[in-house]
């Protein structure tokens, strides 16, 4: 399972294309191969696969990772193929009247995820990864770096399961099962690391970006947050919600440059840091 197995792409049909990988559906209709584009090493594929396997072994609902594969040029992994799947965001886009239903379901799944303890022998600390980014990568202004590191010193350690890229687009359903996807950044730490990303997306995406990422409008993302967070917290008390939201904001400021680095291997635009640094004082 942990060694690359060579596949023949003539047995597959290309069915997807992303910024870092291509997806191929096996003609037997039972599996999906994700192959990284040339330039990504076998280690990239292995890291993602082993993390996905750990998540599956923890009993968290996610498509089963089968094996590491290569076509001789590109490396990747093969996963269980989920038929007739739709992401929660696709459902909201196509059936807007179901926004509250899907946001409530997503909140309950996120809460269940955060109630689970991680296997710390097989997963990484999210806090430590973020701290390493700030200490080893020269991608943020010095004053912002010092603010982020000072904040990280105050963040408690925890062994809570974290998706790492938690948002409503990373759940799919086939009508019977609801499954987490894109679990390559799965880790452990305090839940705020996950929750702050949802808050960021609901409060910072313009119309073009919201449509590109989720096929939704900024207004729908805000409405989604306004349903999600009270459901997640289990209260509609404005004071409790306000205090919990306030706690998320410095996490969001600290996570944003790290998330951009993971997604694009680049730094955030310099103009972004004026707003981010203000978020530490909220």
C-alpha cells in the first residue's frame, strides 16, 4: 500500500483537472486516480495518501484511499469512486432554498469531527506547522511575523482532529453518505484553526472569487456562516456568538498567509498585511 504501483492510463478516462493534479476514473467504475502534475515528487503524493489513510482509519467518513500509483511520469494515489456525488456547495448553488439545510448539516459534521481525538503518532500539530512557516519562510513583513509568533505562543495545544481546509465545499454526498474530501492537510489542534477559515471565506471573498471557488455569491457565503456558527456553537445567544467570533479573528490573521502558501506556494500581496495586522487588535 505504501509503495508506488504502476498503472496504465489506457484503463482510465480523464474526468477532472485542477491546479496541481489530474483526475482519472477507472473504466471499471470503482476507483479514481489522482495524479499530480509533473514537477511534484512522489513524496507529495505519499504524504497526502498516508494522511488520507490515517483519516479513514480513524473512522472519519471519507472516500477510502486504496494505493499509491504512478503512470511512470506522474505520481499520485487511487481512491474509492463515489457515484452521483455533489458537494454541499454545488447543492446550494443549484438549489438555493437548501442553504440552511446544508449549512446545519455541515455544522453538525464539523462538530462531530472536532469532538474526535487525533492519532498524534500519525498526524501533525497544526500549530507547529504554522509556527514553522513563520520561522522558516520569508513570506511576511517582519512586524506581522512578530505579531503572529507572539499570538502563537498564546495558542493552547490540543489533540482535537482538524480538517485543515475546513469549508462547505469539502463535503460531498451521494444521497446516502456525507463524506469529507481533500483531507491532505488533516492535523490536530484547537478547533479555531478550522473555524477561522470559514469565517474568512464568509467575510473576505469578492464575487468573482466566491463564484470560482464555490459557485456561490458573497451574500450566500455570509448567510451560510450565519447559520453554521450558531448551529456549531449550539446557541443563538448574540453575546456568546460575538465572543466566539472575536476569538477567531487573530487565528484567521495568522492562518491566512500560511493557507495561501500551501495552496499556491507564494506570498500574500503586500497590501493584504495592513488589514491582517489590525486583526490582532480586535
